[in-house]
């Protein structure tokens, strides 16, 4: 399962497009962002966070335990031509599916 988290209306639009493209593989987390990240980190194999890279790093850092079991994580920010600004993987398989999510989003800033 891929956990989807957003902090802004623009991020929610991208999040919802991905959720619609992969309804059986994604779960949308709403509410306070810190709570959403903690819940998704505990429940999902991958995270796509539609919020600032620095925020994702600060929110995930205390949750990290073991690179073999932590979920692959990606921060998608408003970067022209690139939907993924930062990513951290724990194993090849989780990251391979994370990269496929990019094809569901436009190649321009959201």
C-alpha cells in the first residue's frame, strides 16, 4: 500500500489524481500532517508526501528504524519538470513502484 499525504490544496489535487489512478494500491491520509505521516509510515510500504522536502525529512527522521523494513518515501514538491524532489528507499522493490507513480501526474508544477 502507498500512503498519500498532502499539506496544501495543490498537493491534495496531485494526491487525489494519484489515488484515482491507483485506487487499489493507495490510501489517502488526511488530518494534521504530522499525524498522517506517522500513521502512513506505520501502515504502508511506501509514502508519497506532497509537501516540502524539509518537512518530510523532519517528520520521518524520528520514525526511522531499519533500512530493510522502513517504507520507501518520496517528497513531491513544486518543481517544474520533476514530480519527485527527494526520495529515500529501503529496498529496490518499494522504490521501483514509487517511481511508477510519477507517470500518473503531469510533468509540470501542480
